[in-house]
DNA sequence: CTGCATGCAAAGTGTTTGCAGCGAC
DNA sequence: GTCGCTGCAAACACTTTGCATGCAG
């Protein structure tokens, strides 16, 4: 099987409670947390864990292909345990970041691929707007 | 007319040689420079200009809608005087960033807009791959 | 028991801010 | 002449690194 435990061991990484806990946070959320959010999440359970460990672990998880790093135009990165390429949207009112998995972007990618002389290896799509809650609260203008 | 001079004055900003020079760099390039690249470009002509001035000016230019800020997954931002929303691609071999203006993304945006409950106000599309030069030089694997 | 991982603190990087002197108007 | 702008340096926020101690294997 390809559990995180196996993947870590196969690559010569040690399996530590911290690493398992950080990965578990990412797998169990849809909020696309930043390193600090993960750190805060784990504070109650791992009060001695440091932010540096979160960063170091995330880097390994990215290397293993278990996590992808997002840049939704904030000061910090966010992380997603769903590693296939799918569009994301960030609410300009409350800052939440959601997946946009409903739409298939293959066709769009294909048309770009056909139009450019680059050899494309990946892509990131970011949308910005106002979530339903913020629309009601009139946190948006225009 | 809507020259940068007029736009600055209309908003109560002063027209300084530094501001004009920074904007000129952005208008005359397709390389999507970072703040530091702009700073380096101007060193020969404005040897006393500081990086802080570049940042402050760029912020004003963004406010005026003359410049957009890109995040192509590097440590620093890049800037583009072409302000309409168009996809960008960064070469993983040499780091160059190009426009992908050939393809119309309206349809893709529309399909996302119809599928989400967000009110979309903007989007950014980033592609990654290898430019023709780097493909020849085999800077890519696989 | 060995060597990698953790956690702390310090360093690093790009960007922002404060402020005295300067220049646009 | 006024007030905003520049340029310097310091501050900032996030992330990375160095290293002594700790723990997985």
C-alpha cells in the first residue's frame, strides 16, 4: 500500500508523530491551511511542536507528492492534500479558499498547449471573488 | 487624454522623473520584470534611485490600473503593464515569463462562473513548462 | 546505539515603513 | 513656500537554516 508511513520509509525518511499529525491535518480539511494555521491546529495536541517542523515536514510531503503548495495572492502559502491540478478561488471578503472542482479545465489546458511553443508541464488557476456568505453581508462593493 | 502624467495629477500624485521612468520600463518590456529587475534596469540612468521608490511607485501604478502584479511561483512578484487578464507561462529552465495571449479564456471563465456560488471578480492563470530554447538545450527531463 | 528529526533561535529574503532632506508645482 | 516624494535604513512577515538534544529504527 501507499500510506504515508510506507512512502516515508521507502524514501529513507523517519516516521514521526509530528509528520503524521501534519499530514493528517491536511487530509482532514478543505480549508487549504497555511503553515501557521496547521501549527495553530496542532498546538493543543502538540504544544511543543515548532513552526520550523511544520515547514520542514511540508517540504517532504511535497517531495513525496502528497501535498501541493498554493499561492492565492496572500503573504503566505497554503497547502492542499488534493494534489491533482484543480482551480481554486479565494474570497476577497473573508479570505477563505475553496476548490473549484466542478469544472473540467482539460479543454482549456489543451487549447493553450496547442497555441504555445512551450512544453507545458503544469498549471495553476486562481479565481477571486466573494463567497455566498460575504455576498449577503455586503462585504463586496460595485 | 489618459497619459500617466494626467492620471497621476488627477489623483493628486506628483509627476516625478522616477515615476515616469519606472512606468516606461514596464511599458517597453515583455519580460514581466520584478521590482529588482526594474531597479537594476534604471541603475545606469538613475544611480541614486532606491528599491523603496520602485515599490512605492509600483503600488501607485497598480492603484491607477496601469500595472498588474503577477505571482508566477517565485520568491518575488513580477509586474506587467498589460493590465487585462491574460494567462502567463514561466519556463522552468531559464525562468523567463511570457504572455499567453493567443487563447481566449472567456469561455473557461464563464463555465467556472456558472458552476460556483461565488461572485467572481477576477482570475489569474499560470502555466509552467519549458520554452523552445530550453527544450533544445535539454534543460528538461522526461 | 546511530543518525536523522525536532525545536529553538538566528539568519535570510522580498517588501513595507519612518523620517529627514529635497523637489514638483 | 508647501506638501508630497525620495532615498536611506530599520522594521516586517514569512520561510529557511544551524545546531544541540531527543527519539525512531
